[in-house]
């Protein structure tokens, strides 16, 4: 009997890790597309109904919440000048999953032309649609 209990918990742990790996791969694909300025790749891991928001934090100007239209976001990615070098370095992943919903919290630092521009946190909410995870909500904080 103990053997089956141990086997059950091993399988449960393996299944949980496999799900987390799938979710993390979805976020990694998003950033691959972002760094390659490839809006098609980004769209491949996003829901058609994605919601995009940002929170800018400033001691002098106060905090500001802004919304971005998905169509405008994809267009802005494809219009990034070729001479502009940028990188969003993901420092850590915290992934939580419940059935067909996942939440991913990623600390990041953003660099423009090799200089740190800002840092913050990305919070992604994903939905498992058929056999693949799709990003349905993305909000980030930005501070200098």
C-alpha cells in the first residue's frame, strides 16, 4: 500500500512540474518574440482577448495606471527601430497553477542600449485553451 501512495505523490509532483514547465515556456516564447521584434511569435502565446496594463511608479509624479490596446502593442513591437538595442532580463519566476488557470510573477530589469532603464514585476495570468497555455492578462510595474 505504501508503494502506491509514494507512487501517487511522485506522479502528482511530476505532473505539477510538467505543467509549470509548459507555463514558463509560454512566457519565454513571449519574450523571445519581444526581443526578436516578432509580433507573430508573441501573438502565438496570447489570447485574442488579452488585457495589457502598466503601473508607472514615480516619487515625483505619483503612480499611474495605463491600459494598452493589444493591436497597438503588436504594432509597436514590429515598429521598434532596428538600431535600438533592448533587453528585458527576467530575474525569477514564481508560477502558481490551479486547473486551467496559471499566474506567473516575474521580477525583471529592462535595458536600453546596455543601460538599465527601469525594473519591476510582470504579472501574467494564463488560461489553458485545449492543449496550450495562452496569456490572457499582463500587468507590469515600472520604476526607475
